[in-house]
C-alpha cells in the first residue's frame, strides 16, 4: 500500500476533525461553524485549490434550491396554522384513545414527510404535536418519537421526501417511475415495520386514555390557501420527477409563487419569512460538499470503492443487505449528509447502479433512526424539543432506535431484494 503524502494526511485529518466537531458541538458552537471553518482552512492552507472549492459549492445548487423551497413552505405553513390545525385534528380524532392518537400522529408525520420532506416533520410538525398533546395532558414522548422516526422511515417514498435523496443521486436522479419501482414497496415495509415496533415499545403508554379535550382549531382562509398551494406544489414536483428534471429549481419557484400569493392575500411582508429560513443549513451543506470533494481529490474514495467491491462479491442479495446495514450504522458515526455525499460520489466513481445503489440510499435514509446523531432531521428534532424545555438523551433515543431501526432496515431491504428478483423474472 502506497503511503499517503503528508499534505493528504493533513487534509483528511482536517475533514475528519470538522465532521467530528460538527457532531460533538463543543461549547455549543453551531455545526455550520465547524464545517465552514474546516472548508476555509483547507483553502487557506492550499490543501485544495480555490477552483475546486468553488466547483464543489456549485455542485450542490440543486440541493440548496430544494432546501430553500421546502424551508420557505414549512415556515409559511407554520405561520398560517396548518400544522397546528393538523395536530389538533389528530387529537380530536383520537376520541380519547392514546392508541388511536398514536396512529393518527404517525399518519400525519408520514404524509408531511413524504410530501414536504423529513426536515418539515422534525422541525415544524414536532412543536405542533407537542403543543397539542400537552393540552390533552398525555405523556408526550411516544408521539414525539413518532415525529423523529417517521421522518426517516418514510423519507424514501419519493425523491422529495429527504434532501439526502438528492445528495446520494445528485449526479443521476431516477425518474419518478423508476423511483417508485425501486423504493415503493421497500418504503411501505419501512413505514409498517417502524409503526409496529414503536407500538410494541410504547404499548404501556398507549393503553391509557386521553382525559382532556382539545378545542377545535379551524384552518383560516390563508391557511387553506397555503394548503391548496402545497397540493399544487406536490403536483409540480411529481411532474418534474416523472420527466427526470432536477427538483431544486421547481421546488424553489413553486415555493416563491405560493409565498407571493399568500402574502398578497394576507397583506403580509414575505421578507419576514425569508429571515426564518435556516440559511446556516444551506451554508452547512455547501461546506460539506467542499469537504467531500476534497476527500475525493486525494483519492481517498478508493477505500470506499474497495469496500463496495468486496460487498458485491458476496452476491446481489447478501451484498446489498451488508452494504445497507454498514451504511445505516455508519450514518450514526458521521451523520447522513456527509455520508450521503461520500456514498453518492462512490457510486458515481464505481459506476454502480441497481440494487446496490438502492441499498446505499435505504441505509442513508433509514439508518439514522438508530441514534440522535444519525441525520440532520433528527438533530433538528432534538433542538426543537430543547427549545420546549424537553430533552431526550442519546441513550433514551438509542434504546428505541436499536430495536426499531434494524427491524425496519432488514425488512425494507428484503422487500427491495424481492422486488429486484421479481423484476428480473418478469
């Protein structure tokens, strides 16, 4: 094995330290500062040329536009009470049954994740659900865990369900038809398995009844307009996906059009909504693109390609399952955004498609249900809870995740392998 040059070793150390510090957040310093600082240090020390950093930032333009559009719509829906209306409807529809409430919250989280991305479920639906269950005076944790776990379990139903999908397939997103053929049944298996496992884990809490009613929360005229706009946006994105277009620009343009229409009707200032967008998240993703391109530039992805090759030698089914499990666990060590970027670059460099590529995406999307460090959505969920004076420790989450995630991932992969076999036969 040829030893790495000293400059390459320094580059890899800076990248590794930046990602580790992003996860640890010493002194509460935000994730974007560690990733941005690491990227800036690489350029300042001339470990990567400025041209490569610029190319890496430009490479993520579709992801940035998608995130901006989804965050804008999520904030618009929050401001006009769409999530509060949905949460109150779930509590009232439960008719005093915690078990039925759990199912309705799970259904709401599934719909929001599928059509508005997992970040919307984690960041915007979670506080609304918490407020509703507090009014109903029931133990909130089962329903809060629903928001966290369904945000990942349902995040590969559609390409728009998770920004990580755009990251993994940023060089060649499958059309909607191909996506549904590959991930439709596996995603249903993931959703069903996660639901069943959580129902069993929280069986004691769900035997109780709801002792307090929650007042009806009618949706305002502006809220109905937002809801109609969301339906229109979903139609636009599904059409774009079916045509094989990039999803970032249609998402952003649709969000801007809906925001303009609602702001004109409500006579409100749309710039206030723009200030609520987490621009730090966009900068974080841009920094991650730089770090991953830096790793790729020194040939370090040859290691991940070698691992992928070893997995392929196990055979289609066994190799895909091994890759998915390995990627799923690795998410929780480095977070699924950087891992998704590395995985996507590896798939592109190795020209891998089909079942093995699908296994990587399932691992990237579903693996974060193991721990709170697994995905950006889960980290945002945890921060949303802390703002409400609630805290879920790493071990509390892990005790749930270590049961739920492996079951859902294995069953989802079994469905993917089965569908591949059927498509091969027919």
